[in-house]
């Protein structure tokens, strides 16, 4: 009797476990789908017709709107400023190529665990991504939930269906507008810079130039009599500050009528390109305006002397292609990181532009309508005072 009772209890337990397992999956055995089924079977053929991407968050709040213009994708929430094309491309590719790994729950009460609950809910964890065409009609839509444990796919649900799925594709859809911006606005290697002039609103000037007898170092032209540089890096850091310039946010110039430059910075290259920065601190935000022009005499000379000693001195120009640093970066660590990036990429970009006039025109066209919000450490790297670069005068002790 004891053995028979044990077997009956075991059988009942197994049946109960089986029922619970199928209920948790929210599906019946015959619903299982093969791994070759596309999530949107017809989309790949028409993916290039997509002209709009809308991201909607909890409480049906519009988060981000991306629109395809004549030449590129833009962020509608920032007056059409260029979007990060890599992110847009990857998201569209995921829509077109995603395959169903397996169905998951179809029970609404279990959606939250996967992040695919109805977006109308105030505490919804996912994001509704909707594709649109030029006709204005809404195309495929998907509630994008949590990533799987391996980080190789997502849990998703089509908003008009109860069934959720595990699918291939990362479906990265950041909820912040700023995460969709094309954040790199300048990337000019230090080896191209010959001269830097910093002018403060109060009249102070910082003037640095590449040394004639040592092309690897800069000198401070207006070094006060009897004073010394705190280090060679104090002045060498100035030309490095145009490498891999990343912004935090952007706004049209028409949207910031209070912009008034506290500091202007001029970077001069050997080829005749002038890059001009205007900086303005507004409350706790740091704003940047960029412009460029070319010096005709130097531009003409550059075309005639390509391959000469001066051009050779620019060999090894580095175009940094590292990713963005964290939002909160100590100024010294950020400057050191930029220096390491430049050095580590020294052999990757040896080409020197031969047409500074065209380069200046391209920079002007890109930046003339925008003010850029930059990190505090970047503002400080450009807004240097003479005293920031000098040792304390003889006889003065260290001051905290």
C-alpha cells in the first residue's frame, strides 16, 4: 500500500507540474513555431519605404519621432537635427530580419515580466515602436520588452495580438531623445593643428603655437615674464581638444536668443583651415557654436607643397573612433582618455585634407544652424586661462 500510494502521489505531482508549465507559457502545444519564421514576413521587401519611426512609452507618451529627410534621417524632436544613422539602421534591420525563436505568454497578467504590457499603462516597462511610410499610414508596430538573459534577442508583442514572442535581434530603442542624436560634431586630429588662440570676454588672451624646432610640442606665445608652464601637457592639451568632440544635446540657434559668447577659440591648421568655437555658460549648461573658414593664401600654398616637410610633420594624424564616455567624467580623466585615444590611433589616419576651402564649407553648412550642449569638462578644456597653465609664482605656497 505504501508503494502504491507513493506512485499515485508522484503521478499527480507530475500532472500538476505539467499543467502549470503550459499555463505559464500561455500557449497550447500545437502553437509552437519554428525558428525560421519571420516576425514580419513581408517587411524586408519594403523596408526602404519606411520614412518615419515613432517611439511611444508608458501612458501613451510620445518619446521620440525620427523622420527620413531628402538625404538623411533626422530627430523631429530636435528640429530635424541628424539622427545617429547606425542606431536607425540597426533598428530597421531588426524589424526586417527578426525571426521567432519561440512563443511566450499570451496571458495579459504575465506581460509585465517580459516588459510587453499595454503601453497605455502608466507603469508599462516596454516601448511601442511604430514604422510609418510616406503615405502617412502606420506600418508595422511592436512593443519591445526586455532583452533575453543571453543578451542576444528580445521579448516582443505585436500590440494588436495577445501572443508574445522571444525573437532574434536586439531591437535597441532608447527612450531618451538625446540617445538618438548624431553626437560627434568634430574630429580633427591634434597633428593638424598649428595654432590655438583663446579669447575671453574680459579681454584675456591665451596664444599657443606648434614649436618650430620640435613639431611634437606647443609653446605658449604670451607666457608672462618670469613664469613657467605647469607642465608641457598644459599647452599640448589644447590642440587635442578637437578630437572626438561629442555633444550631450542640441537646439536650433533660433531657439536660444540669449546665447552670448563668454569665450571664443580659434584653431588654425597648417593647410589653412580655421575652426572657430564660441562658448556660453547658461546656468548649469554649457553651449557651443561651431563655424569654419579657410585662409586663401595658406589653402593655395597647401595645394602646391603637399609632400613637403610641413606636410610630413602631419603624418600619423589620428582620427579617434572610440565610443562616448560616461555622462559624469572627471575633467583630468577625460583629458587623459582623449590623449590615449589619439596616441593609440596614431597610425590609422595619415591623410591630410588638400582642400581646406571645401572642408570649411562643409563644416559651416553642417553647424551654422545649431547650438550644442557639451559636457562641463569639454567646456573647461577650451576655456583655459593663463593661470590654469602656469606654475604658482615663486615664493607662493600651494593653495587649496
